[in-house]
């Protein structure tokens, strides 16, 4: 739709997520300007993106991490899980119990 101005009510789920992600990324870029953002957590919404846009979003998050920013992503999207090196997984064990595992992508680092 090019440069057409649209109201927020007309945005799709994926477009709304991208706007939220762009805002979060912009806030994280305030570093050095009395920033109040040390860690960025993003809840899942990546499933609403097409493969190309998902790849761009993950690239942006990896760029932040490369700048020593802490980025946490909550996701179930397999393509993202494959690209995220350090993972914290919460797995149900039944009877109201869960197990937490931290891994570096190849092996467990910590488990409780």
C-alpha cells in the first residue's frame, strides 16, 4: 500500500506486531541517552509474520544482542527457536509442577 496513511484499526495482526516490535526496538536504541531500557522482553507475535518478515525481525533482535543488549523472546515459532542460541525452556511435568532448563543450543547449562 506504499505511502498510504492508514488508521491503526485497519492493521492486520502481523502489522500490529511489527509496529509494537519497532517501538520496542526504538526504545532499546535510546542507549547512552539516560535510557531506562536494559533488557527487552518480547512476547510471542512472531507467528503472525511471513517467513521473510520473520527473518528481518530476528536479524534486528540479533543485532541488538550483538550490541550487548539483553533480549528475551517468548515464542513457539520453530524458525525462531532454531536461531536463538541461549534458551530458557519451561516444561510441564504434571501435578502443577514444571521444569526449567537453560541451554546454549547444544547442551543444557542449568536445570531445576
